[in-house]
C-alpha cells in the first residue's frame, strides 16, 4: 500500500506544482536528466549483480522479450497505418512497449502472489525490461529524435555512451558478487530517487484534456500495453503448455502499465513529452484495474 500511495501522491504533487506554476518550465527535463544520468545507472548497478540463473527463470525472460518484440512491431506498423509523425511513433515505440515491471510489478505481484513470487519479477524486469531500456530504448530515442538520416557509427557511439547502458555493461561483470555495504547503501539511495522524481515529472506534464490529435496515439499505446501485451503472454503460455507460477507471474508482468523511465527517455529525446507523460500517467491509473482483470482470468 505504501508504494501505491507514493505513486498517486507523487503524480498529484507534480500536477499541483504545474497548476501553481511554481517551478521553471524546464523542470521535467531537468528531473529526467537526473534520472537517466544518476538514478537509472545506480539501479542497474544495484540490481543486476543480484541475479542468479536457473532453468525456471527462462520462462519470464523468454516471455518478456517476445511480448516486447511483438508489441514493437504492432506499434511500428499501426503508426504507419495511422500516419503518425516520427516524433509520435518514437514515443509510442518506448511507452507502449516497455512496461513498469519493477516498481508497479513488485507491489502488485506481491499483493496477488506473495513474496515467494518476487524472484520471477526480478528476472522478467532485470533480464527483460531493464536490458531492453538500455539497448532498445537507447536505439529508439536516438533514431527517432534525429532529424536527418541516422549515421550508424554515430548511433552506436551514442548507445555505448548512454549512462544506463554503460552501467549495464559494468554490472554484468559483478553478477553473483556482493558490493561493500557502504557502496550498496549509496547505490540504493541514488536508485531510490528514480520513482518519486519520475512520477513528479509525469505529474508536471500530465494533462487531463489531451489535444484531439493525441487521442488516437494515446488510445493505441494503452491498448497495446494493457490489452495486447498480456494477451501475447497468455497465448505463449498456452502454446507451450506453461501453467506454473513462473508463467502466471510473466503474464501479470506483461500487463503492467507503461514504464516511467521510458517516458523520461522519450521526454529527454524530445519525443512527444506531453503525450508520453499522459500515456504513463493514465496507464498507471488504469493498470490497477487491468491487472486485476488479468489476474482473475489466469487463476
């Protein structure tokens, strides 16, 4: 309940600040820069070394990547069909594909399945969503924010210089090891800033009345993230006859709201910041109902 309370409170605080015009207009940009350069790398360095590998964890990782891949293809082709701008398409390729599988995933899964299920959440999130954010998310933000034809060499350089990606490469060398308690405490404190800052940034840009031109991509993004994604996971489990707890957790993770950090990446890249924030903000609110529906369907 504490995590849910923070989600609603932080978004509401950001919304009130925006209404009061108390902070500079570029505050969301500054908050997102802090997240991408400090908070996100700290979280990667904190969480990735804690991973362990076993046969059972293949299910969440496999489902995570298949769900994200099919969702990305759906966004790509539907954006062409609806003739969305490059900016809007880039935003949807981030917020309609990457899920909030950690901060929302952990409290929601724990509420439905108990603490024993959190290991599968971590695998889905760390080997799925986080790696996708560092690699796929970097590529999308660079490719769609570029006004000119993308230089592959320049793109590759930007990817390897992206802070969360650098943190991921470094963290892979420490899998299975433990940091000094002081180092771990510092990383935990820095990583803990990602949620309140990102949610306040979402609230600062949240508009309850979207322009009419944003309604179609808004509906498409939430339809793909909250409906299509869990359906893909359910079909995969049916095809492979997976009905274990790992499979159920994977379906629930696939149904989570859009990733907060994905909206931060979109905003930093100038990819429809207002639309991206609205998709994440409303997606979080709607996901409390949609995950309940998914849970009752798979149990």
